[in-house]
């Protein structure tokens, strides 16, 4: 199940399939897809500037703004 990784709140499950409209709403703007070594996708706001420590830890690289962690098959 996809997960929303907000900046400060706990990680929350979200419904799939994820549409572009839903992804934009979750991350607060234009989306960028970050492919993780695990094969999962992290969807982030391409212009966010606030560090997301939880998402960065999971991705193994700096991530900014809210993020959605999902498998490729969960994106519509």
C-alpha cells in the first residue's frame, strides 16, 4: 500500500491506484519520480525546499517536501 511521508506528521497509508491529480495533492505541486534501489518509486514535489528527514532516510538521498512511497504498479 502506498504511504504518504509528510514533513512532520507520522507516515500515513494512502489509497491506490495513485492518479497524477492525487499525487500532486499529496506532494503539494509538480511531481518528480525518484526511483529507489528497492524498485519502489518515491514521488516528490520537484520544487520543494524543506528537507524531509524520514523520506531522505528511506531513499538514501536528500528528499525535500512531502513524499509518497509506492510501487510502480500503484501509479495509475
